[in-house]
C-alpha cells in the first residue's frame, strides 16, 4: 500500500474518531450503576436492534494469507444474512444469502455455487473465512441478549466488565466503557476462548449507538477479520438486493 493511501486512511480514522467524540454521547458514573440499570441500558441500545445494513470495507488474515475488499451487508436478528463482496475494481466477486430455511450463495471468482437448506458453515465454503453465519451475525450485532444471566465482575472508573452466561458451557466477558458501550467481548466455550471481539468508532443511527469498526479474532486457528462500515442503517429497510444467480 503506497504512502498517499496510508495517509488517507489515517485521516479517515481520525475524522471518524473525532466525529464519535463530538456526538455528545452520554457518560455514566459507573460506580453508581447496578446490574439492573446496566442490563436495561444494554437492552435499549442493543437488544432492540432488529436489523443492520450498509456498505463496508473489510480485511481478513490468517497465518498464510491476507484479503482486503469491500461490499454490502444486511443482517436481521435471527433470520436473514445477506453479503455482497466486491473485487478490487468494483465487480461483484461473491454473493451470499441465507435465512432460517434456505441458502443461496455464489463465488464467481472461484466458481463455487451453493443452493439448499441453511448451513452454518456456508460462509467458510464461499469465502474461506473461518466463521459461522451465527457467529458473524452475533458479532456484528454486538450483544447477544439471549443469555440467562448477567453479572458484574469488575468495576473501574472508566470501564465495567460483565460475565454473560449463554448456555451451560458458553459464556462471555463483556467490557463496557463509561458511555456503557461495548468495547470488547471475549467469547468462551468451557475454558477455551473462541473469539475476541473489539468495537470502536461509534456513531448514532436511528436512536442506537453502534460501532463503525468491528475486529474479530479467532485463536484455533488464528485469524483476524476487521469490518469498517462506510455507511450504516439500523432498523431500516435495506437497499435492494442484487440477488444470487444460480
């Protein structure tokens, strides 16, 4: 990547950082908050999100390869996942559509076609990225409100760490900043960490404050996916899907 491009990216990130700081996002006295107040705030900001859509840039890396591209995504809670990935010159490289019943996906570059019932591993089959459909959707929607318990395990002046139980063997450590926005999630199965997710560059969309940048790391095998929204809609009708030609 040449120097002008790097400089442009730095300027862009600084701009978005200043924009987020200047939006007047409310700060809280973390010491005065109990679990009930925190749960209510998380529910209002995150659990009432039914859909997220928009253009994005992304980078994906493993121990042996790196990929960079852009695209469009639409996610609805517990139902539809639509992803369109563009090539380096703007051509459509891959399209993915899955709802609770069916799957349609195509990678034009690698000549991969999939059509059939829903398949959690289909994103890996189409793109090579080591992540399931549900894990990607939950990561980009930030907060999984289906957990049956939430407990404060650490309080500091500028952050709170919560433990959220998802099932008998699955749980998360969720870090909130002084705005009660999620900045990190460590996702565990038993004692093994599955994902580390990081969130920043926040903006207000339709009454909800959402991160523009999401970083998702896995450890076995080690991978890193970074998504940066270039445009975002929350709880709004999506743009027209281009469709999947099979």
